[in-house]
């Protein structure tokens, strides 16, 4: 139970760039999986909006865990590569956040903007995981490249592991 007396929430958030093929992975992935059965307390949400609004949403939900799903071009792996990492919660410097907020006002939405803004105000819980896919095509259009399409099920398996309830302890407690 959380401090408020309610069951802890795990937020699975997708971040995508609409109509930009593989960069829309987070949004489209959430749409594909939101009708599946999920454990109690798991909230799936499209977080494809400005980073400061994501911060406010996290403050509303007060999740115990966050799993972010997105596609972001790092340029270090082939298209379709899935990366999973525990988020380093170290806040970026104020100049970077100022730049990111300025861009957000102009409509820029992406994973790195959201991470910088929310980390700056300590909005993520300690247990925050990012699962991202290396895009192949960032052009205007619908649908994923074949490589990114193949990553959909892999991401689902990784997210399922992240949100699985902890196994009950075995043995008697005295």
C-alpha cells in the first residue's frame, strides 16, 4: 500500500512522435497492448506530450514504478535493436532544461526531452526503466519498418517482466 492507502501504481508510458513511422513506436505500442490483460495497479498511458505535462501526470499518479516505451535514434545500434536500462535519475543542469522547455513550448516532444525535464524536478520514482527501440525510418508516414515491427513482441515481453507481481515469499515467518 502507498502512503495514501491505495495500491501502488505502475505506469507504463509510451512516448512517440505521431505520423513519423518508427518514431511513433511508443504511442502505437500502447494502442496495440492496452486491451491485453495487465496486473492490478498497472496503468498504460500515451505520454506523447510536453515533458512538463508528463511531470504533472506523474505527480497526479504518484507511481511506485515507471516503465517508458519509446523509439529514439541513438545511432549506435542497427534498426530494431531493443535497449532496456534503469534510468539514471541524476538531474541535468538548468541550462539544458531551459533549452528543453523552450523547445517543448514550440511543440517538440521526444523521449530525451521528457527524461530531462522530469529528472530535473525529481519526478520519476527510483524504479524507472526505459525500453527503447532504435528506429529505421524517421520519415513522415504510418507503420513501422520490418525491423521495428519485429521488436513489438520483444518489448511486450520486457514490459510484462517489469510489471509482473513479485512472487510471494515461501516458508513460514515466525
